[in-house]
């Protein structure tokens, strides 16, 4: 099938390459001409494990190409996926300008009956809005909601082996149903993963899933604060609670607050949508408030160690990406920490295996970035672990001790709490754990 994926970011590139891998003929289109030129030269502009090889193979085999001429690509497509960004507005609502502009291009340029599939995360009601935008198209355009659930860092596997494929489509739209079935058939060979519903329910499902996961994290962060007061251990509580089959172990990790391009904006957007309809989602609103407070936690903890005065203190940071195995910084707790440290006059030396280029774009030379994780620690007054990349999980503690000016470890992910670091002579602080 001839597919166009509009938007070549984390979702668009992974979905485009994934569909090509299953035999479809895919064009990834983007208005960012520089990004497209890089892709055409064989460069992958983002770090996502396994994506380079997937793109290279499918380009070489002629099933995947890239263009900045979005209207030309749309003309003869049978399926057009909208995978553009839907960033947060100041009031918390999702911005739909890019989504609308793809629909407008389809209305003007489509020359073949097609499905227009919203894969971007869009508020409930967007499907109906897109239908209005394509009513005057020259050919029938069937609007479908198909939210994406992939996780950065494991996106290729998530796309190729999804837990479920949510499709919101009108009950009587057989063209759209048949097209979606055919598109995803190769991902459903071992079991049927398609979950069919009306468009509004599909749109809401994505926001509810992300908000529920965010809620688990915020709840455990609140419990971690209580653990610190009562002398309990958030790790142990997590094991104990997560081993209940009704609850499960995932998304129960206390830490420096959730970041990323999805959870913060999606929780806020859900609260905003509900308010527009006269419903107050108190749990969701609190989830967001707790997270905003949590993102300041590492900074508050650091300050306490320096009598509230961080001026001239040299602080080493391990991990800038919002989570391991991605170069995506968006809304990450490391940014909140680095902003606060710089505002307080501290010197920041940071390391990350993949996110340094993106961080340099944001901070320029206000932060020193180093290629070697131990170089960040030399003569530092504290080391803060913000993102739990694997290479940080078992550091050479003797080396850290000899490099640090002051042996303070602030472990935002509780990665070292059971390693006896206090016994080694470090000052240690985790999130809801005492450390040994
Ligand atoms: N990143 C994730 O993990 C993830 C997971 C699931 C869902 N989502 C959702 O998917 C959507 C895309 O997210 P992302 O992280 O891939 O975004 P991104 O910012 O990485 O990429 C968006 C791309 O869209 C392009 N674009 C903007 N307007 C365009 C237009 N009119 N035509 C063509 N291209 C256009 C931009 O240039 C950019 O390259 C968002 O709604 C997001 O909430 C993201």
C-alpha cells in the first residue's frame, strides 16, 4: 500500500520505517527541509535504538523515501498518517496547527480515495474537526483515529510488536476498516491486536493511558517523601506493592519527576479538555502539580547540603535525556535542575551518552559538556544521577571518591542505594531511600 507519513520525528520515522519493513511503500514527509536533506543523505536525525538499521535497509530496498514536498507526496497516497507534533499551549491545551495543516493539504491535493489517520496525540473532538477540514476534498477522505503508544528508547520494538492497536473509526466505514486491517495485518499474525472503537473513545484512550501511568509515578513520588519522614524504604515498598498481580511492577519508581514530550503535556491537555466540558479531573490535575514540585526535588536536596548557597559550587550531572536510550531532552528533570543551578550561580558539568548535542543547542557554553562521564566528576562538589543510563549503574566508586572534591552522591534514581556507598564514605541521598 502507498503510505505517506506526515511528520518525521520520533513517531513518524519509527512508524514510517516500521510500515516499510512490512512491505508497504512509504514516503516520510516533513516541512523541515534540513531534516529531510539529512535523511536523504542517510543520516538519522534522532537517536532511537535500532532505527538506523531499519531505515537503511528499507531505503536500500526501495520501500522508504523522504520528501519535504508534502503536497506532492500526498497526491496518490492510500493512507496518510499525521505524525506531527502537538505541543502544549501556555494554557495546557494541545496545539493543533500542524495537524490541521496536514488535513488542509490533503483536502487540496489528494487525488485518490484514502484514509487520513491521526497518529499524533490529539484531544477528543479532533477526528470530527479533521472531517470538517476535508469535506471539500476532490476524493473521499476517511478520517481515522489511531493513537500511537510507542515508547522512546524502545520505539522500534513497540511499533513492530504493540500491546494493542487502537483504531477509532465509524462503525459503517468499511473502506477505512479494511484499509486499517490491511495496513496492520503483518503486526497481527500471531494474535489480533486491533482494538476497534469510535473515534472519540480512541482519542481519549491515549490520554487516559498516559495520565494513568503518570499518576502511578506521581503517587510513588509522594510515597517516597513519606518514606523519608517515617524511615521506610521506597524500594522495598515498590517491590511489596508491585508484586501484587492486580497492581504490577511498572511505573512505580520514585525519582526526580517524569519528563518527556508526552506525559507532562498529555496530562495537562486531558485536564484542559475535561474543563472545556465542565468536568474537573482532580486526580489528573494533582498528578501534574505533584510532578512539577517533584522536578524541583533534586535541586532542593542539593541546596540543603550547601547551606542554601550554591554560588561557585561545581555540580556534576550524569544523564540529561528525559530517560535512558533516547536523545530527547524535552521536559526532562535534568533541565529543571540545570536551569535552577545556573540561576543560583553554580557551575554545571554534564555528561550524557546521546543527548549532548541537543543539550548544547539549549545551553550553549553556559554548561560544560564532557564526553567522558568521569571527566564531569573531577573536582565537583557533588555528583547528581538524573537519568539511569546503564553505564551509570555500576560506576567505579573508588574513582568517584578520588575525583570528587566533596563525596556527595545525589542519586535521583535510587540506583546505588543498596551498594553500601555510605560505608564507602560517601554522603548519599536517594529519593525515599536511606542508602546503606
Ligand atoms: N515521542 C513519543 O514518544 C510519542 C509517543 C506517542 C505519541 N506521540 C505523539 O506523536 C506526535 C508526534 O510526536 P514526536 O515526538 O514524533 O514529534 P517530533 O517533534 O519529534 O516530530 C514532529 C515532526 O513534525 C514535523 N511537522 C510539523 N508540521 C508539519 C507539517 N505540517 N507537515 C509535515 N511535517 C510537519 C516537524 O518538523 C517535526 O519533524 C505528538 O502528538 C506526540 O504527542 C509521541
